[in-house]
């Protein structure tokens, strides 16, 4: 299917979805970009989940899994909630997110990866310890459900609605991974001598540090901030937050993409597409999306 064919199909799908309660257009993103026919490339999201878990294991960080409901309408609403939270949840939410490696997956995919049962119905988020990923003894991964009530149909209306997610993650992290200093020690131990020296140089003399390494070292950085002079601590935290923005808010997350809408038309951010988006304009004049939800997570479906 050519780019023009994809856009024509996508426009028709969004137009149909605007008239129904179920966002059928989401299934478009389940298939491989090089495969002209649905269904999705089998296991795409599961492979991305496994890669994220391997990254978490190598970096000494928890895996933060966003659980994708099987029902597409519920998955769409959850993408609105979680996307709004990442965009508008504030500094505390982002600083806790950066302690982890995030990924989106279904409950079945998470059970297969973790080899342990999860609550049924599954919570909106789960923390996983990937230390025993691919353990030869077959031991399962430690899983900590993050209990937070997210409406299955209605999106958040204002940033204050998102505080429940921030509070729930902040409460679950120490239960799952221990105190912040313990997380910082694990992250530091996972770094090569060269990488650790680069982080230390940034902490002590503001030398340039690439975004990925700075975000990876979040726990170490946060442990060090209280011992810094006030102005340097403010600058360091601002630099960390800017790196988190570039790493997780300006790129696709494993198992998801970013979408944008003003109510009817939808654009899916795609770095491989002309202009960086796949767009579909639907001028129905009836759509209303709360401002906090105008950029949201689109989960791979059908995979």
C-alpha cells in the first residue's frame, strides 16, 4: 500500500470512528508499515515489551508497564488518561517515570513475560523487576500492581484529575524497588566505568551529558540533588526534566505511539511519515476533547 493509499484508508477509518463509540481506526497501527494487509505483524508489541524488559534489566531499573485493555474503546480511553498524565502530570510524575523503563502491553503479554499471575481484571499499570528475565530456573518476575481507578470511558478534564496516577506510582515504587538511594545504587552499579565517570562529571561540573544516559541515571541524580547548592540543584533538575521530555515525550514509547487531536481530526506522530505525522482530517464540527487529552497515547492493537 502506498503512502497515499494509507492516508486515504486512514481518513475513511477515522471518519467512520467519529460516528461510533469504538475507535476502529486504532487497528491501523497494529500492522507493520511494510505489510500492505492486516492483521498486524504477530507479536510486534510483545517483542517491544521484551526489549524494554531487557533494557530495564541491564540498567537496574524497574519496568513500568501500561496495561492495554483488550476492548478497543477502553484502550482508547486509557491512552487518553496515560498520555494526559505523561504530558500534564507535572514534574513529580515525570521524575518518577524516569526511574523506570516504560512500555505498553496487554495483560496476556505481561503474564507471558513475567510468568506470574496478575490480578483479574488487570490494573492500569504494573511494575516489574526484570532481574530474573530469562532465568534458567524459570523463576517469575516480581510484579507490583499499581492500583488506580481510571474510568473506562470518560477522559480526564483537567490536570488535577491526573494526581491519582502520580500518587499511585509514588506509593508503589518504594514497595517494589526500595528506597530511592537503593535504586540509585543499582543504577550506578549497572553503568560502565566510563559512563559513571561521565555522569559524575555532569553532577560536579555540568559537563555535557547525552539525554539517554542522563535519564538512565535519574535515580542517582535525584539522590545527589539534595547535597547540591540550591541554584545548581534547580538547574540540574531542569536539565533532567528536559532530557525526560526529549526521551519519552518526543518519541514513541514501546508498544505505543503518540496521537494528537482537536476533536475530530486525528494525527498520529510517525517519524517515518512525511512531516512526521500520519493525518486524517474530519471536519464534523461535533468533536470535543479536553485540552489535557489533545495529545494522547495510541496503543498497538490486534497484535
